[in-house]
C-alpha cells in the first residue's frame, strides 16, 4: 500500500534574538543564504503583527526561557503552531508561577507542544496546569564539538603553555572578584608563580568593567584579545564571542558560574564532554543532570568560599604534587651518580636514594625500589639479594619520587666500570623507542597506540625477543602494595588519552643470551598540545 503525505519544504529559517551579541555570532557561523537573523520584535501587538505579516512563518520553535505573552498570543491567532523546545522550569520560577497558575496556564496554552530538558521540568510544567508536555532530554547532549576560532585557539594554547591554569566559566556579577580571591590564595598558598586564571563572563559587555575592578587586586590582568598579554599576565578575561569551547578543550579545572552564591547554575554538559573537573554550587536549573553527574562522581559541589577554594586547589595541586615528585626522582638519580661505583653495595645506593627523597619532603613509595646488578639486572622485579658491584657490571634501578602519595617514576640501567658495545646499541634503541612513544602519547590517541609504536621500533631494530608486552602505566596518588595505576600501555587497550593523565613509560630490554639489560623510563604529563616529560635530566647513557 502506498502512503502519500503532504511534505512542506522549508524554504528559509529565521533566527530571532534579542541580543546584538547573538547577531554577531550568527553572522560569523552561518553561511547558508536561506538562513536569516532578525531581532525579536517588541512585545507590542502592532509591531508583532507587522513582523508576522512580513515573515509569514509556518512554524515557530521557541527556545527562550522567558515567555512573552503578547508575542505568543498574536502568533497563535495567526494559526501558527508554536513548539517550546528544551523547556525548563527553575525552582525559583516554579515558586513564582505557583501564585499565578491561571495566568501561566493561559500563556502556555499557546504552545502546541512543550518538550522539556528533564523529567523534573516536565512535572513542574504539569503541576502548573500545562498540557501537551513531553520529556525529550537536553539538546546539549546531542551537540557536536562547538565551532571555534582556530587562530584564537592557537593563541590560547600559546598563552597557557605549561602554566598552572584554571577557568572560571560563564561568570555572573560578583563571581569575577570571587575568582580573583581564589587566584590570589592559590598563588600564595601553593607558591605558584606561573598561575594563570582565565575568566569568561556570561555577558561580554561587562569585560572592560570587570578588568578595571580586578586590576586593583591583580595589576597584571588583560583582555584576551589584547596584544599586551605576556607570560607575566596572571588573569585573562575573555572578551571574544562564543569561544568557550576553546577553554574547555585546553583547561581541565573549571568553576561554573551562576553558582556563587547559587542562582540556578550553568549547564555542565559542555565542560563534562571535554573531560573537565567541574566545580559548582547547587544547580537548581539542571537538577536531573546534577544528580546524574553526582552519581557518576564527575561533579564537585561546594557551598561557600572555603569549599570552592579547597576543591579548586585539590584539582590544581595534583599536577603540582606530581611535578614535585618528579623533582625528588631527579634528586634520587643524582644520588646514584655520586656513589655508584665498583665495590659499592646496592644497599648503600638504595639508602642514599631514599634519603634524598625524605630530606626533600617526600614519602615512602607505594612499593619497593627495584635494584639489581650483574645477573639480577635482568629481573626488573624486586628481589632481596643485595650485591656488591663488580669492577665491570650493570646496575638496573627502577624508582619513584613520591610526594604526598603522588608518584613520578624513572628507570635506568647504568654500566659500571665500562659499557659493553651492545649496551650502547641497546640504549640507542631505548631512546628511539621512547621518543616514538612520546610522539604517540597525545590527547585523542588510544593507550594501545603507544605500546604498538614501542613494539614496532624494538622489533625493527631486532629486539623483539628482548622486549616486554607492556611499556608502562598510569601514575597518580596510590598506596601499597603498588604505585601502578590504570590504564596500562599494552596493545589493543582502547582507553583514549586525555589532558591531565600521567604515564610512566618504560623501555625494557632483557637479552638473556648475552646476559645484558638496558632500561630507560620516564614519567610524562599528557597536555592538550602533546605531553611534558617531568624529569629534567638528559637521557644520555651514563657510565660510572
């Protein structure tokens, strides 16, 4: 049976908005000649009739949270269907409309269909007497990555670099000074000379006034589009239009505005989609999303300045602590270089390594340092024998700097007395493999890709039988019996790399036939633009 339907072809789409900012934004993003922008007419019968007679719409999709009764009523009189899309009802609005239920019912009767962003919103509309209400879900869940200016993103990446940074997004009046107070306290308490705070106001018309206010607290404050930004700039206020996605992609600690004090909150979907740690006050405008995110432990709620500061500090200082752990790992390696020589005991080497870590304010590691010389250099596992180094020997050590339970690992095989030529070749292979892994350890790649390139290099150089089937793992704040964390670097691991992840990558070669070992391991922080090796010493082969 053939079914025929009358299908109207949409010849044009008109966007109507009340803000000049919206017009500027749409002009940049829309190139289709059949899509237009017009300012929303005033809520006046004569103006609205003129507007409708000129444009002759066949369907109106209402995305405004405010209901303009005359516009809605006049549009319905023209026989035009109106759909409310992404409808929401905040607690405050629900309480206010509860005193005017009849009026609210009259206004919403103009809608042919109301589609709400949450089930809670649906119930609130129904309680106020509205009919034809259905739950469809929040439209932002279906968003692809938002368009943004590539040149501005390059500028943002260059400004951020490897600095400690956090973002105050969609801020409202008063929250910019709150963010400034957080900035000053973080800088002082954590001794962060490179701290950078980005503030993105909800209304960019306020940016110049905000800068003027903040300048009295932090003189090194600039607007994002200023040419005066330098590495000394402490606070940047974004005065561009619609570029928030840039910051969500490049900064992973985010305070969401309209939440200090709580005034409903901002939609957390976009920062969550970008893998950000989100700190916010109560989100009465997004209750269902808030509950879901709290259940999944991907939202941090705070109620006062101390709580907000504490949670933002926790997010930032994780990287501070890992970098401090890396500094201690470097010191431990220096201790090895000072005393490792023929006739030295492994026990003394371990004692001096652990000593400099404790003297630097570090902690016990989550598992033992691994040390082995001679035949034990090939084990790469802890064993209780403590040898005296021979005149010609090889010393393998795997250790971590540990600070407040955060770990940063290193791995070395050091020829003692003299380097076997095969040691030198094996070390060159480890350096090449580690370099290839560095190039793969980037946001968006899969964890398994890193292992695969490691194996490809070693196999090509003839070391397939000497390598292992994993080349590292994540590091963080871990406890006994192991400093290893998930995910591990092995073939086929589908976990996607994201900024903020920390990995210990170890290139291990064990030649059982020649009884030679060579190991090289370093800890890396995944960044938006690639990665950062946390230790400072070179990867050269050192012979002691």
